[in-house]
C-alpha cells in the first residue's frame, strides 16, 4: 500500500496507568508503520508525554468512552485505527488490508483477530488466539452476543461486533455520536448495536491480527464497584443481554419501567 494511503489514517489509543505498555505499543507501530500518526488520550493520574505520538490529557479516570470521544473530536484524517494500550503490532498486523476495505467502500468498520499473550515465569510466552468478533442476536427485548460471523464477502466476513482492533470511517462514527460517555468502559456492545441500527457495515479479516498482552495496571488505580453493562442494556431499549462468556446483564428496573 502506498504511503499516501497511510497518510489518511490515524492510530488512536486510550491510556490509563500503563506507561510501559503504551511505550511498547508505540515502538511496535514505529517498527511496522513508521509514518503512521499516533494520537493518545491519557486519563492517568499523572499523564506522561511520549516521543513519537501526540497526547491529549483528560481528567483522571475519565473512562474509555470519554477518551475515545476526545480522540474522535481531534481527528483530521478520514479513517482511524482503534487500539488498546495493551496491544502490540506484529507481522500479522497488516493494517493496510483493513484500510483498503474501508477505502474501497466495502466496509465502514474492518477489524482483525486478537492473539492473547502472557508471559509465564519469564521463560516463555503463551499465545492464544481469542476471537472477539461476533454477532448481535436480538429476540424481543433480549440480546445475545455470539462469537462467529455471517456470510463471507470478498476478503472478509460480515459480523456485527468487533474487539478494540479495527479501522473505521471517521465521519460515519461521528454521525452515530461516537461512544456513550455514560458507559465508561462497557461501551462496546451498545456502540455496535447503534452502528448496526444506522446501517454501518462491519467486517472481520481473520488473517490480520494483533497481540494483546495480559497484564495488571502498573500503578494503583481507582476501583469501580459496578459495571455499566446494565445501563448499556437499558440504553439499547432491552431488558437483558447475554455476553460472550455467558454473563447476563439486566437493565435496571427503573430503566425498564421508564
């Protein structure tokens, strides 16, 4: 892919209390795509600038949705690559394949596979492929998330939902309002259900992948005693949602009554 194509793409990432992980991610991007612009939103207690990327500082513990919305507002390219700070690009991270699908107007959001990595006793690294793409099956007022895809397209498979490794069309995500800031860190399902309602085309490319490292936060972080999954269910106008792992989230009774 020509350099001019990558000039239309910005990598965006939210960082919260993982400066070492963010440095690893930036190094991997510079190794594989040295010309790619990187924009980070940092809501750590003490954000740290890092060479090789642009930084937006947000109030401490603002949440992933707020950070991603701040990044979305700052974007000046027609496409963006969404990443997590625990990610690392590898030889299989052929983001040009994802970008081409969006540039050619075959998809609005194109994502790849995630390979979970964990160091064992500092002697070897365990790597396990863990698909994060899936389907959003709605029956009545209940949503079930299922791993897998629908029919195959040319170079991709149709799906409804992706993990946080995808390239998207900036104006399309802005049109649907970005990510709901009330769903601080449980924004994924609601975002993709809303995208589906707005007609955004979502696809998965299995031969494109990225490493995600399993690691604890590097500094002490605030603890949140509840998730926003129940609120997400209510915002989708549903009564309950069954997640990939079988966890069931129910809308708060007051929200259902309303």
